C-alpha cells in the first residue's frame, strides 16, 4: 500500500513501484475513497476469452447508447426536469 498526495488541481502521482506509467484507468468514487482499475491497451482482445458475445461492435455500441439515453431520461423524470 502506498500513500499519495493530491495537489490543489486534483492530481496525484502514482508511485513507480505500482507500474502504471502511460496507462489508462477507471476511477470509481466510493464515498470518501475511490477505486482505481487499470485498463489494458487492448481491452477487446483481453475480454474475448471471458466475455463471449455474438453481437458486433457497432451493435453493442448502439445498444449501449440507447440504454444510456433511456437511463438519462428516467433520471430527468425523477428530478422533474422533463
């Protein structure tokens, strides 16, 4: 475990021993802390073995966009913004 400092602009430096140089990560806020999950350079290739699907990339993208639109509309209705 490493302790890092966060500067006034919200940036932090990851220690070298963790080895996340020039990479991307997902940051999930969880109350007073957050979870960081490193992403591989080619996530599609890594997911092929454990995430099988018969749908193509374009079809998956379209489905995800429709689900996001539906979710946004539902949230707006709950907030009485629509």
